[in-house]
């Protein structure tokens, strides 16, 4: 059974940093692109970033470019999101998601971890 | 960025109803469209990809159609567990974008 378990969320002040983690199991992690998708409270879904199987390609939504970094450790079957210079508008539930084997849609999602940026 | 517009944003329906949700892309995306269902406090669940292909394990009362800029998600006979919010997502180009969501509520 595919499982994605996020951790690392919490309360952080504006301008601060946070690192999210996603532990994957139940599939060959190194064979899949992985993604982060977020959802602000009461709002819709927003794709944040994708990373290729070997980490050689990464894509970001414009609003986080230069501030967030997606990475992975295939030996640990783990995905990460380093978030710097956080803003109030980054407040959201952050979901780890597995990209399908063929295209950029998401076939499995974690339960999410809440990031709150507030003073 | 490709803008995805869903309509309606919400509506009420009864169990057994046939319901249709529309998603429009701001430019042509061929059939690179997915639909998700999300219940309160839960992660989204993939229902349909490639505009009309049902994800494994999803009930056949769900169906999708369309290509280019106009797409629909149809639930042929609404069940109690189908009351949720539905999102479309284009994967034709980066940045990947979602529609604003359609909330289906109980009448």
C-alpha cells in the first residue's frame, strides 16, 4: 500500500524558515517524480514544486521560486521542502504527492502538514 | 500560466441526482486534465485523468469528457459519499494549475 507521511509543519514567524519532510513507502520511491501541493485555509489547491526521480530536474510555481527548494533522498525514500523567507501567504496545508508514472497529475497524496506563518 | 475555471463554484443536489461540473481552460490543453475529489480535512483523491480515464478503484458512476478547453465531470447517480469538493487540474504545461473547486452539498 502506498503511503506518504508528511512532517515538519508548525508555526513560524514571517521571514523564518521551515523544512518539511515526506516519508514514502509501499512503492519504489526512486522510480517516481514527486511533488508538493499546498492548500491555504478554506481555499483551493496550488501546485508548489516537482522533482525528477534523480533530482536532476526541479520545477516551481513562480511565487516560491528563490525561496523554496525541493529535494529528495532516494536511499531514505524521503522528499523534502526547504522553505525560507516565509510569508503570511505561505500559510497552508502542504501535501506530498506522487506524480503518476506518465504525466504530471497526482495519483497518491499524503495527509498533509500545516504551516502557519504568523507573528 | 493556464487558468482553470470551474463552474458552478457550489450547488446543492440530492442523492440519486445526475450532476455535472464544468472546467474551462484559458487555452487548449488537449486531454491533459485530471479530476480530484476532496472531503473536509482529507487529502484530495484522484478520480479521472486524461480527461476521461477512470482511476483504478473509482466507481463507474463517475465519468469525464472533453478536450481542448472545455471539460466536464459527471456523476450519474449521486451517492451520500459523493458530497465533497471537486477540482480539475491541467498538466499540459508548467506551472501546473487547478480550478477553484466545486462544492457539492446536500439539498
